[in-house]
């Protein structure tokens, strides 16, 4: 844990861990740049033959966060935190129509019109507000709709037949784009066209490209899904990082989402009453959450900020700063 509590970010301000992701619907959410050591990353798969989604809450215990049917024949699945609460949501895309389930009850809570038939849907936080932005890939042209403004921007990378992937490949807290072509990865991190990084991983017939920060270093790793087996390689490493078994042939991978939290801690400036960290009774300040009389003198706290930040994410909690 870095000693510096606050640091600058291109799109705003962040905590050393977790990361301030910006204002979203009255909630200043602390999103995860990467799960800390000891935090179980989540993975999921979508089975088009039955429209069934299987997503783990914990890769160790293999307890399910999602286990149900969503969507219809021909729908394409997408996972992303569309409401900015720190938990990945499930969406399905059909000919430009997005149906998003934000509360995990396998019913649509939001609908978005974006894209067209034949597009490949994806999602990632490109504008830094902590919410996943809808993305479609169309034969080398990327259309990204910012959740902050509904503005659509375009980028160019790849060609028809390439497999697109989204991840934070440079560790700046914002999503980047990539395409996979017969084992070659073309990654764009800073420009609006062209390739910034070229890498090689996978390439067998039937390989599906994905991206996930498997080693939890804040940078997305290359991911290959192959008939129920997941393979991971850090960008530029050239050696296999790890593998994991989930799913079967024909499933669509849903990588890297945090599909469940054990709880959350809430803070609202000026909150009154007796705080307990719940949404109904939030703490009035971060310092009060730590039991501090002064953040300038850690000795005045009941426990240290670093010890708290390093302990609560392991139980799956998220910090929510409420407007």
C-alpha cells in the first residue's frame, strides 16, 4: 500500500487503492483499479444454446454469483459495471438493442439503443466515471458511447474478422482497445487509430480473445478462452501466466468482472445520526469511518487508514462516497 493517500489521475482524482472513478448519479464511487492480493477475481461464461449465465462470486470456493437464464436466441452477452456500484452487471445485445440487468434478477432494468446488427458488443470505462460504457466493434471501427455525456467517439483498430477485446492495458485506470488475429494481439492505448503494442498469445482454431487483470497488478492481461479452459499471459511477458477451468465448448467468456460483494461501506458528507457505514446510516466523513480526530495524525485514529484499506477489500466490501 503506497504511503501517499491521494494522487493525480488523468480523468480525476484517485485513492492509492481503491480508485476514485468520478461522479455517477449522485454517487462518488470508489472503483477497483485491480483487486488486491487475496481478493478472489471473478469469471463467468454465457451459454448461447440455453441463454444461461454462470458467474462465480469466488474462484476458490466456486460459489455462484449468477446462475440463471437471461436473454434469447441470438443475443450476444456483455459484462460490465453499467450502474457504477462496483459490481459487474450482465447485458445482452441484439441488433443494436442492449438489455441490461443491474440487480442480478435476470430481468432487464435498463435498455440502450446503440449499434446495429452484425456489430460485436463490448463494455469498458473509457471516460473515467466508474461506469461501463457501451462499445461496438464494426469491421475495424470502434464506436464508444460515454456514459457521462452520451457522446459517441470513434476509434480505428483492426479489420473485419478480428476479435475485439477491451481492458486497461497500460494501467492508467481507463479502458483500452485491442484486436486478436490468429495469435497476434494489436493493442491501442493512447491514440485514436493504429497500434501501440503488438503481442502474441494463443491462435489455435476456436480460441476466443478476452482481457482480465489476472495477476492483480493494475494492468490487463491477455486472455484466451478455449473450450472451457482460460489461459492468461501478461502483456510483453511471452510466457503463460496461469490457467483456469470454467465453462465448456461453445460458451462465451465473461472475464474479470466482480460479480458479487460481501458488503459496502458508505460515507455521505454531513450525514447526521449514529453512523454504522450502511447506506441508511453513512459515516459523515472518511476520517469518522476510521475513527479519526485528524487525518493528519494517524495516531489519533482508532485504526490506521492503510490497515483498513488493506483489510476490507479482502472480504469483498466496496467504499461508496455518497453525494
